[in-house]
C-alpha cells in the first residue's frame, strides 16, 4: 500500500484514536480532534465534489487561505490539505496590489477566508481570484460577487470524515511567499515528502508528547506556523493560539493555559524581557522552548533560563526553502555562543539534512572561515513557483548534489558546529568599507542590555551610505554612553552616529525587526 503523505493524516489518525482530545484552542473557542477533523472534512467535501476539481498536469490544485491565526485558520488549512490540495497562505497585512500579484502567479482553484480575511476581498480581488470563495464571514460580499460562488462555512452539511485524499511525496504540500529582491514575491514550493520528513524528525527530536499544550504565535504566511501546527498535531497534542492583540500578555497566557511547549521568534522573548515580564519561575510549566527565525541573543537565553527553569531551550535555524528548520542547537552550559557575537550557535543539521559553508564559487571553505551557508537533503524545496531561472541560480548542483544557497553568512567551527553571522544582503558599504549590520547589532545588544535592536545604513546615496543609525527596543537610552562603549568594540566606520530608543520596535510579519520601516522613520524625520 502506498504511503499517503497528506499533512492532514495525523489529525485523522488522532480523531479516530482519541476523538475527545483537545486539538486547537483560541480564546473562548476550542475544537477536539474529532471536531477539527469533521470541520476540515466538510471543507474538503465542498472542494472535491465540484465537477472542476481535477488535477492539471498531475499537479495538486491550489487553495488560497486568507485568514488570521485562529480556529478558522486551522480548519481552513486542514480542509485544503484534506482535499489533497496545495495550501497557499495569503497574509492579511499585504497591500492589495501585492495580493493581486500573488493571485496572478498562483492559479488558485478556491479561496478559504475567515471573517477578517473575507472583509479584504474587494471587487478587484474577487475578479482576479478563483470562482469559489468559502468564507466564515457574514456573507458580506455575496451581493457584489458576480460570477464568484460564495459559500458560507456555516452552511456546509455535516460529513463523516474519510481518509484525507492521497498525496504523493512529490506533490506540493504548501506554497509560502517570501519577499523578492525584484519586488515580486517568491512562491516557495514545499513538497509533501519534505514536510512529512520534517514533522516526523522534529517531533521525535524535541520529544513532543500527546499531553503537551503548545503555543502558536505566528501567522500562516510565516512558515514557523507549519512547525507550530503540524508538529503539535503530529503527536496528538493541543495547539493554543495566542491572539495577536495580546502578545505582550504571553506569560500570563502560558500560566493560565498551563502550556508546556513554547514556540516563537526570539524578538517576542526579548520584548517580554524589556517590559520585565520574565520573572523567575514565571514560566515553570514549560518543558520545551523552541526559538527560531532569527539570531538568539545570550541575554534572552539567560533571562529565559530563570523564567522557565524546567524547560529545555532549543535554537532552530532554517530558511523557508529548507522546510521550516534544518539545523538545531540545544542550549546547555556553557552557552554555545558564536564567537564575538554573543548569540547562540545554530548547531548541526537535523537528520536527513546536510550543511556546508562555501565561497563565491561554491567550493567548501576551511573551518573558521566565513562564507555562504548552503543546505542539501530531504527538506530542500522544489523551487520557486513560475521562476525557473531563479530556481536554477538558488538551487545549484554542487559535486553532483542539489543544494540551496541560503544567502546567510556563516562559518563552521572545529567541532562541526555552525554559526550564523547574518544575511549576506545585510552587508552594506559605509564610506567604502564593507559592514555587516548584524555584527553591529550583536555588540549593541551587549552594551545596551536590550535584546531587540536594529541597525541600518543611513543616509544612502548611489548605493553607498555615509553612516550607521542604530535603534534599541527601550523606553529610554543613554545614547552617548552606548556609543562610547561601542568605541571599544568597533572600528570608527562601524560606529552608529545615533542610537535611538523605540519603546515599540517595528517588526515584520515574521516577527523580526523591520529594517525597512526603520529607514522610513528616518526618511520621514528628515522630511
């Protein structure tokens, strides 16, 4: 019998084995595994019973998910998966023009929208999108939808869930769009086989259990959500969704819900430390802490170890193109620090993955030498949707093996442990000198005592900057003192001209410091 790689299979299994076990909880709403499976199967039936639901050229059909994190978003994702479709999350924070570009690339067969997502479906988007929209809203767009068929989730008839539609390892499980250097979003295609390999590997590696209660902090358009949702459901545990409006109350949320697994970018933990929410043993219920998506500062780890003394802390690394996370580092004593950066190492490849540091010609460099980090193995993406040339350049064949060029600057030490030194495209020219912004940030964290920081090259003209401006997540900062301390750590051309305190550091949709918005703040200030 052929293996079914459909990501919904785990939910189906637990719905039969433990139907009353909680599967997803968000505010006052919760669904058991049986309820989650039944609602997902309803959506799948609505999709698959249509006469036009047929594969094109052997490829799975694509379903857009226009939903913010919540119970309906989980149902929408699982419904698309159950039908054997490729799910394509669409961020609610994107401007309409970007969504139109995405729709033009995708060729969606349907859109599933929650209440907030349905409100964004303008006449232009409906005209450009698929002919079927399934929504959880108040049928608010039906009168002007024209040829679009609008189906209210609440009207879907009950079904008895059947096995999710068969999916081969080569079928595309999901497509997540990331920023493109040309301004056109890139659709990263992840196969069902790659996703299945990751979920099996990470749930075992982290020792996740059916008794766990895991935190969800991410929107669907950030691939960290794939880890949060599907690794939790892989073992039959409960996913507890932290509403976006209450992220600063995350500690209270963990305590009141008795959570055992924390999943977030380090910036959230840094912000909690900034507002002094990480009191000793305030997160005593946690047994596993997963940080990923950006560099993990030592100061964040130290504060977390005090707040969550019973928790293992894991730093996970991986680009979207390598199926969520592909390298891992358990945090122990002494802290596994990257030399001179005061951030955690990214560790070693997870089973089925391979990592290498190479030079500009794709040749391996000696340990201790900086170069570009490349990834190979079971989790490497199929490529970019409709972009063959870009796929060929970013996924080269080296020594007979297909690799992904991450665009991250890294080095491997003598023990085989990898260290991420920042983005290659965050290398900027300042007065003729090549500068790594993440290196400035690393020292800035140390001297300022803040976890959430960001430096930018500003102002810029003709591709070169005349200085650096740094931002610190704090209500106030003694800028002169910080700059004086940095003088002992950095050469003059790397010193920030200004250090600005921001009580709320701008973060992008992935929860990372938004350098573009920092540029806009200075541009606006300059008039």
